[in-house]
C-alpha cells in the first residue's frame, strides 16, 4: 500500500452551489434522499444509474443523466457513490475503461458513502493518488429517516484537509460528520457501528418478544424503558415499526449480513495476523443470514424480530 500524504494547506476553492459540479452514483432508498438534499441546497447534479428508470425522480428535480461513471466523472469536481456491496464499488470506481477514477479530472475528489471494506477504501485511495485525485471513504448511519432529514452520522477517512474542504456539503446530508483518520478508517468505524446496531436490534427484538409473552402492552413497555439505560437510537428508529410490523426497508437486512461479515472476518495485517473474536456479531450475522435464507433479505433490519418470533413460535 502506498503512503498517504497530508496536504500542507486546505483544499483550494471553497465549495459553492454556483461553481462546484457534483456527480452522484447510487440512488436507492438512502442515496436518492441524500442526492435530493444536495439539489435542494442548490447544487447541480449529474447522476448515473445502472437502471435509468430509477432516476426519474431526481431527473424531475433537475439532475442530468450520464452514460457511464467515467462520463459522469469527467464533468464533476466531486463524485459521490452510495452503492450496495464492495464488489459494486470496485466495478463502478476502479474499472479501467468506465470507472469513476478513469474519468475524474486531476485533483477531483471521490467520496464513497457505501458501507464497504476498509481494505478496498485504501486501495481506492492509492489508485486515486496515483491519478492525482483524492478519495474519501465516508459511510453513514441513520437509515432512511436520517437520509431524508439530513440527520445522518457520517464517518470520514482519508486526507484530513480534503475532508474539511468537503464539510459544507457533507453537513447538508449529515448532522454529525467525524473525521476518523487515514483511508479505510471511515469504513472501520462503520463496521464497529453496525456491530452495536446489530446487538441493539437483537436486544430490542428479544425484549419485545419477552414483553408479549409476559402479557405486557408492548407500546407501554417501550415507553416505560426508553428513557432508562435500555433506551437507544435503535429503539427510537425501529421500536414502533417492530410493534406495527412495519418492515419496510430503511436498510436491507441482507446488508447487515455483509456488514457483520466484514467485522466477524476482520483480520489486522502485520507480522502476526490478529483475528478479532466477536461472539455477539457472529450470532447477529447468523440471525440476519436466517432472514435472507427465509427470503426476507430485502426487508428492513427491524425485521430481525421475525426471526426471534419464529424461534418462539409466535
């Protein structure tokens, strides 16, 4: 892996809706909302969609459709990606003919919001620097509500000064943007975040099933405990949805299998490779894998309660 030089000055030319050209790739549940917020803030967007039909809403707001990631990058100062899996990121960003970094102009910036692998983020960073460009890995947390309301938490890795230059744009999408360190550290932060989210989803699911079996009113139970030590953002986001069996996806259950897998299979390279043992994450991954096996991979992560209910004969 190459070195990661720090810039001695801040990134030049402050961002501005009138001068900064933005490209956006990935218009799923969260990506569309995030891109819409940039348009509402006055930025002109060029978008690429593997399925152009999905771009209708953004085009109606004024976005322009590009033919390929490389074409999009050629007309952009900053390119944002919000994709599903690391292999999607590799194809969209690193393809030598059509990828983002094959078309991004010198000193252009690529920001990947996908929950992806830290090693891939480092590889993209090195590739970008070899092309005299910059890359930032900036996965997010907050689900569909956070994306719509601009209330996401954003974890950024890469060159500090480039991240600081991006802050006015990132804060349109996120209420809390944290610089985590060198390339890959944003992705590592997101994996740690998902380990905790998975544990909280499991605890909330089991708590609701227990409350039902104990004859409690589940709504009163949630209201009673939400202000105590058991309260969490997961409870605020998903407690009501679980009770109402609203499993509409703000984030797909199958993505939790991916995220948990990157944590469970994490190996820190070095003279002596060290595997991090994560028993809770391993169990959570197994339960989410059960959802996928049952054909529920496209349900929201709050659908985990259905697995606990099935185990308990509910």
